[in-house]
């Protein structure tokens, strides 16, 4: 109790330094940097009576190094207890904020968020701070969390799309963190020790590696003072140096077959693409939208409308920081052996149709109408992802933590609109020049 009181008093002593630095404000977003290095973003939205708080820690798969899964275990154990909170007090805080308390694991970061009423701002900040700064990391909790992550990984491996996607990504990013499954393999998880989990927390959960974003019915001064009380007691520390992963060699793989106990067939084609930190990210986003974004895309028109082959199709372009990939996928019913008994399309028909649609990017020049449609589609879907308060909070913290600056959240639609037809045609012609393909088919 005495130690905790001293920590809070030390946090209050930071007030002068923080106030002297002054806020950096623009477009209703205020950025403050505390003396210990933690960055605070506040965006007041009066009248909603709600508030969303997101902490993004730049500690994901890239920071796991040679122990894939260690961060995933930590993410799972964070919600189970804090050193300064009894089980009863933790449950009480979660109830007070409405029970909306969650952790998300990503290749580039870890996200912890709380959504609640504006009146519960202080309890929400206490809940975030206590679980992040001093979580309970006893061996029993870590072992239990490890078992849960391993079970989730086994469940994911039984999902046909997940299995096919993970295999494809391993071909596109061989031997690199972005090429790992989102959930580590159970055998690797079993090798991770409690001490490695504690070391990951100590190394990466430092204030200079964290961003706290608060969006909702709050005042900047109110958030600043409450955040300083709970997060200001974190001691200044620098995260270990990190190196950007090297670009993978261009893939060139014929179809790789994955057999599963499933009643569907998936065909996935993928190619390396630009990361968020690249000038070409907006261009690649447009190419992906032209290929498989929405019902006016080439894939939908050529495969679904003209041939009626598949149940579901589209493109995926994960927003990864350094390097990413565009994946075109199609789902069809389980195929039957070639012959007179055929009822559903064989995977070979679907494969050929998907390949033809992908090849059309280089063989049929993109039109002005396609470019306009894709831009509107991207700007519209980007806006829709900001409908919820929690998503607006998450995007600010996410872009700031990754080094892009929270301003990227405002500037992305403009970047999309600035891309020219010549740039899109050039990129479309080369994007899938070196690619990989995976077929997920029912086991015979």
C-alpha cells in the first residue's frame, strides 16, 4: 500500500513537466507526451456520454524473435489479474466499465481497449494501467494461458480457410515473422517458459513503446490528469532496438495442395505487396479493390456473375507495417472426382477462373471507371470502419504507435484520391507477376 501511494505521488509530480511541454493539437486531436515517454492522444466528442480508451503497445510477432507465441501468451494472461488488484476488485472494475474490456494480438502490435460511459473514465484508466503495468504473471496463470492459446491454434488449424491462408503466407514470407501463423504452433508454445513471458513484458511494455488514445465525451485536461495519475508512475525506459524484416524473395510456386476433412474447396492466390509505411500502399489498396473489392470488382463479375462458380470470393490486404500481401480467394462446394457424376465445379475449374481473373490485371488495362469505383469503395469502407467509438480510438493509437503518426488516419482517404490511373496500371501489371497459390480440398 505504501509503495503504491509513493508511486502515485511520484506520478503527480510529473504534472509540471507535462504542462510545460504543452499539447500538440490539430483537427481536434490533442497529443501529449508524458516525461516517461508515454504518448497520450485525446479526441473529445461531446454529447455522446460514452468514451473509448485504447492502449497500443508496439509489441507483436516481430518482437517475439525466436520465441513465437510468447506475446500471445502474455496477451491472454493480461486479463486474468493485476498485482495491485484483488480478483474481486478486478471483477468490480470490469463490471463498472460495463464489461467491455479486451486484448487483441496482431503481427505488429498488441491492443488493449475499454469502452464505457464517460462517467467511468477514471475506473477505466485504472483498469488499463493496473493490468498493463503490473499484471499477475505467476507460473500457474502463464501455463493456463499457454494451454488456451495452444487450443485456439489447434482450432484455427482445423478451419479450411485459416489453414490455406497460413500456408500461403508462409510461401509469401518464408522464414520471416510475417510468414508465421497468427497463432503459434502448439509444439512451439509448449517450449515457452514463464520467465520468457515476464521478459517480454519487461522489454516491450515500457512507456516509450505505448500510446494511449481516448475518444469520447471527455475534456483534454480531465483525461490528462487522470492518465497521469495511473500511467505516470511507469518508469522511463527504452524498448530494445528492432530491425525491420528484410523483404522476402519473390515467390514462384505452382498450386500447393492442402487436404482437409472439409466439405468445401478454397483456392487462394497471393503476392507480396507494400506495407503501411510505403508510398505505394494506397496504390496497392486500389489494385486489390479493383480485383476483388465488392460486387463490381473483376473477380465478382468474371467468376460469380459470368460463370456462377463459387459461393464466396474477394481479396484481402492486411495492413501490416513493413511488408504485406494481397490474397485473392474463392470458396466453392466440395468437388467430385472428374467424370459423369460431377454436379459441382471441380477445384480445377475454380483455380483456372481465379487465375484468369488475377491475370486480367496485367492483360486488360484498368479503366478510369474502375479506378473511380475502387477509390470510392476504399474511402467508403475506411469511413465505415470508423463508425464505432472504439474503432476511432484504436486507429489513432495504432497509427501513432507504428510511427506513421495519428494524422495518417485523416490523410489516408486523400492518399487514395491522389493515385493516378498510370500508377495503378503500372502496379497492376506487376503485382502478381511472381505469386503463389494454395488449394484447400476435401481429404479423399
